[in-house]
C-alpha cells in the first residue's frame, strides 16, 4: 500500500477518534453544568442538624430542599422549611405553624390556636406531653412562626421570635437517605 494512502487513512482515523472524544467531552461538560445549576438554583441536599423535627425527620437524615418553591409560591401553614437561623451561623429545618397576619396563641395545656381556632397537628407523636408558656403573638408582614415537631426539644420561634420569609431558602421535598426513612 502506498504511503500517501496509508497516511490519509491514519489521518481520517485520528479525526474520527478526536470527534468522538469531543462528543463525549461536550456531553460530560453539559451534565456537570446542568447538575451544578440544579444544585445551586433548584434542589439542594440538606442534612437535618438537630433532633427538633423528630420523629418525622431525624438528626443526620439527608433530605432534598426545593429552592424554587417560594420563588413562585407562598409559604403555607404546615410546610417544612429550611432557613437561616436568626441567632446562629447555621441553617435549621422547622414546620411553619403560622403565617403573615395570623395571631398565634400557645397555652400551658399544649394547645395552639390560630386566630382563635384550635389547630390539629396530626404530624405530632401521640405520646408527646407538650407544655407551652402562655403567649400570644401576631405574625408580622413577610414573617412566619416556626416550630419543631419535637416540641419539648426544639429551639424555635417560641424562643427567637418569628422569622422573615426572606430567610427561608427552601421547602422540604423528601428524605433520600437513609432508605429506611423512605
């Protein structure tokens, strides 16, 4: 076989390999960019830092937080939210009990009233004896009142007051680890 023909075949083969390599590189780069954008703007993995949400969420549970939930929607009573603590340099996860404009009353018998109506909290464990300090709070504009489900072991709005909706960075979606919590 003449040398010119052999060189053309080698060059064609090299171009084909280079094209294939570039194709794979573009796909990998697109996947990395997509995953990064999703992680930054849409869904964020989050590790539950405290026992305040037990038994529903346990310390160390790995959960997914939807960061877009409140960009297009509103915070509602019962939502589990992740937010920046108003007192510490850490993020917390709690349940929204009252929203803007609500008057929340806590009683020493462990009852909660929102604007005069007793609320039902089916997500709380039945065997939990809860006692509150009698207090009434009106939730201000752009604020929410949050509490942990483990009421007797939760540092929440009863202690640090309402939190600004702007401090909420996501809504709980699901537990992805450990699998036994699915």
